[in-house]
């Protein structure tokens, strides 16, 4: 390929990258397209280059829930953004930024990422969808998520502590009459901590945590070791809000299908690696201890832990999203 051909391809790649970036820059709330005009019709001419309705629609399609009466205004916003980007691309090409090694590397990396991800998504979409029987079985096997679903009121203490202190604090928490007494101990010993509160539905929590919370009584705690020290999560209260099988079916179908997608992708990558000749060179001659496969799909849930008064089970950090007045049992932080 001659220099002129390489220059043209680099310019087109740079232009495509700019168009793709517009999807994240345009602040819209939905998606749609104008159907009364051909998708290839020119929307604007910027010097010698054209911007088409097809390009505008490509950006709009990255958005969600665009109402019909918003399409025209949204299209005009996208067009103005694309015009600005086209001007920038043309200037960058004039001064040969598209030939900068870093830019060429970024364009190549973007191309590889787009193509590989498209392959994985197409592969995953070929996974068989769950049957009606499988969906029902999952519903019946997880009452804590559906028929016995609860909304949980959670309180969290994030404590800064050394490993030795964590052992001592666990013992102190077990010996305390309630969490308020434990908090008083932290204050008296100048142990740093932060307190947060949150209300979360069962499906908003890690799958390992939900069965644990479902069996806990109000005031019981979950304790975890963290890099900074330890985390104490208190069940301050819960409210029953069951979900029937009809309402739960779409979510269960999607979850089970995602699991199958993940397995199909993992099996395919394992097969491709087995069939390929991969040779590690130089400082990488030892190879990786375990291949890392980047997947655009959620992982399978880990095993469910059992519940005790103080339980070793991971839980997502609670955020300050709940009015303290709604809590039935507090930390006793306000004097």
C-alpha cells in the first residue's frame, strides 16, 4: 500500500473514531431515527466532506428512549457536534496528526476492540435461551428474590483498623449489647470509622448476600474484612414485597441467558487458545498464570453462604440514600 492510500485510510479511521466518540458526548436521553428521509441523504457539507443522516442516526441509536417529538431537535444537536468534529478531523489531517504514532496506535486498538467485542457478542447471542421450565425452576429455587422478596434497611460501619485490631474489634462487636454500644467503643478508643445508611431491594444486593439477610433478625450484623480494616453491615429492618412469577419471568430469562452467553464465550475462547500456537517471548516467556478473558457479560454467582448472628459474607457498601427517620433501629450516632 502506498503512502497516499495509508494516509486516506488513517483519515477515515480518525473520522470514524470521532463519530463514535460523539455517542458519549451528546447529552441525550433516548434513541430514535427520522424515517421520512433516506438514511444516506447528506445532512451537511463541511468543506469537501459530507455528513449524512446515516451518521446522525448512528449516534442517536446509542441513546435510549428518545420520544418521537424529540427526534428533530436531537438530530440537530448531533449534527452540530459532528460538524465540529469534522472540522477538527480536517485540521488534524492537514497537520498530519493522524500519522502520529500514538494516534495510529489508538485507532488500531479501537478497531481491535470493536471487532473482537462484536465477535463475542455475536457468539453469545447464539446461546440457547432458557426454557419455560428452567425459568420456573429458578423462580421456585430462589424465594428470597421473588416469592419472599424483601426491601432491606441497611446500616454500614466502615472501620479503619490493622489486622490485629480487626480481631479485637470482632470480639468486641460480639460482646456488645447492640451496635450503638460498639460505636461508643470505637469513639472512646479513637478508632476512625464512617457510617452510612441505605434501602435496597433483594435484587440490588449480591446473590450471596440475599439468602443471608433473609434469615437474619433485625439488629444482626454481617462482618467483612476490607483492605482498610473491616466493614460491619447491620440489618436495621426489612419489608416484604414479593414478586409473582409473571413479573419475574423477563428478568430470570435474561439472567439465565447471560449465564449461558458467558459459558459459550468462555468455552469458545478456551477452544481457540487450544487450537492456536501462542508463543510468549522475552520477559513474557513464562506466560501468564491464568489467561484473562475480558467478557461483556456478568459472571456466575458464587456459592451462597450460610447465616449466623455474625456472618462472613460479602455485601456491597451501603450509601447514604435513606432518610435516617425511616430506620427502626439506629447507630445511636446522634446525641
